[in-house]
C-alpha cells in the first residue's frame, strides 16, 4: 500500500479538518482505524513510502510535509505485527524492484488523486 495514497485517502475520506494547519491526532487515528479494519479481515500488507513523493506535499501543502513525517514515525512504532513499513527513494530504484521480486504482492493500493486542497 502506498503510504502517500493512504495519507491522501484519510485526509479526503475520514473527515480530517486541515483548515487550521492540521489535526495530527485525528489523522493518526484515521490511519490506524483504516489499517485495523484491514487486519481484522486477515490482510497482510506493507505500507511503502517513496521519498520522491514528499515533493507532492511540499509544493502545495507545506504543513502536510510535517504530517507525512509524523505519520511515518508513528507507523514505524505502531503498525500491527502483521504489517510493516518500508521506505524507498523512488519506485524506480533497484531496491524497490528487488522488494517486489522477493515479496510478489498480489495487490498494490495506490490513489491517483493529488493531495487534497487546503481549506481557506
């Protein structure tokens, strides 16, 4: 599962209000609740973050760069034992290709939507 897509999904679908610069606790809770629902269904998954994607958040939403970093730190400590967090420089690296070859995921969850707009 793409970590940036997960972040975008929670910001759009879980009612996180970012109008005043963010609600990090609400964001973390939304991510945990979504991932817990996957674990409850028996899902085994990895959350992958690509460093190159940080620029998507930095260009339009500087406060969301901090949210992204906090989410990565939070998931490093709080993911269920059936899941893991992985980081790569880019989806075009040999390390990512090796990861895919080793684990052979059955499904990749990515969003094609840009980061959500900040509220005025």
